[in-house]
């Protein structure tokens, strides 16, 4: 074959290849942006401030340590509950533990007095 038509065919193939690569790269970037947006939304949903805005509270002891279980609290212990719009200082006047098999129990299951652990 003559060099000129052969070069034209290769040039045409190269142009098509570049177009396919550009299209594939653009698609890949678009998918990556969509994934990044999804991950950003997921991360935002885990932001403690957003959780508080949904009505949950963060409870901590006098030393600022998280209290994550009722079983960690002693009668008379001072606590701080934090909501999205502020905080409340409180004192444990009763403790009602849940029975894993039966769910939460009523005030009649309040534990006997336990000393407040040292801070």
C-alpha cells in the first residue's frame, strides 16, 4: 500500500482512540464525583452534630467522659446531657436497666443505691 493512505488510516484510528479515551476518562471522572458525593452524604449523616439535631442527646459524666450505658451510672451521680440547642446538668435519681430478652423495665426494677464512683 501507498504510505499516504496507510498514514491516513493510522491517523484516523489514533483520532478515534483519543476520542474513546476522552469519553472513558470523562465517564470515570463523573462516576468518581458521584461516589464522592455519596460518601460525603454518608459522612455528614454520621456527624455528631447532625445526630443531635435529629433529637438525640450526648450524655457525659462530670469528667466529660461519654456515658453510653445506664449501667455506667450510679444513683446520685451528676451528668450532663447535650442536645443540638444546649445542655442540661442532671443527677441520677433512679436507674432502670433493660433486660436484653424483655426490653426496658419499669421503675420497680430500679437498682438499690450504689455509691457514686470517684471522678
